[in-house]
């Protein structure tokens, strides 16, 4: 997904009457809250955990994490300045910056680094590069997460029905097995895959 497209998306997403955008806008809080609830369990025993959302968009999941972990230090990075501005407007005193998921300016810094709806827009090799950037950004025994569309799921079925009318030009969904093996290729341990509302997969693994 190129940066110009990303900017155009976030410029129109908040107010568009497009059916797909309407569904995404209204379902996002439901899914974001579920992702936050699951991920919070992996870091809620850490004092003031540092959490990074890569390709954060509006950082909905990061903001919901705050409701489960009141003392978290939240960070978000996105290639779109429009998205960064929207995320900042939601408060919570998080730190947001414009940047590149393929070149994160962090190393050994976070207890959890994750993305939601990001890596499926790239080839598997490019997706692996992004995941390795997240791995480098977390401390030892920190967690790396990724939310992707489930290949066998309602969201993928909806996208296939829409065909070229779907919002994004390229999406490569995962099966649960594919995502688990993909994350294990990074030498992550204790990889867990969660199937969320028959639409998406959340994968989490630990850096050793």
C-alpha cells in the first residue's frame, strides 16, 4: 500500500458513505476492543509496559489497551500524517509519529509491538520484513503481534464478493496454520493464534 493511497484513505474514511468504509468504521471499535483484551493479558503484569502499534491508523486498539492497562506507555507509527493527526486527536497522551514500518526507529524498547490490518497488504517477504522490524523493537521476552484477515472467514468472503470494489488493491489473507508457521519462521516462541469473530486472526509470539 503506497503512502499516497494511505493518506487518501484516511482523508475520506471518517466521513465517507461508502458501504465498505461504513462497515469498517462501525466494526472497528468492536474488533479493536477484542484485540486489546487479548493482548493486554500478555503484558498486564509488567509495570508501565511500553506498547507500539505499527501502521497505527487511528490507533483504535492502542486506545482500548489503555482501558485494560491504565499505566501503559503507548506509541504509534504510521506512514500517513493524516492518520497520525487523527490518532493524536483521541488523547491518552500517547506518542505518535510519521514513519516507515520497514525502517522502525526503535530497538529493544517495547514489551509489545503489533500491527492491525497491515502486513496482508504486502508480499509475504515484505510482511516478514515488517514483522522482523517489530521483533527488533521489542525487548527480550517481549511480544510481537499481527492481526490479519482470515482466509476462511466472513471478511475474506465479503472482499471476494466485492472484487475490484473493495477498498484495498492488494490483500493476502492467512489461514491460522499459515500465520503460525509464518511467525515461527521468525524464531518466535509460544506462538498463539486467535480466531476473532469469524473474520480475523490475531497472532502473538514471544521474542527470545
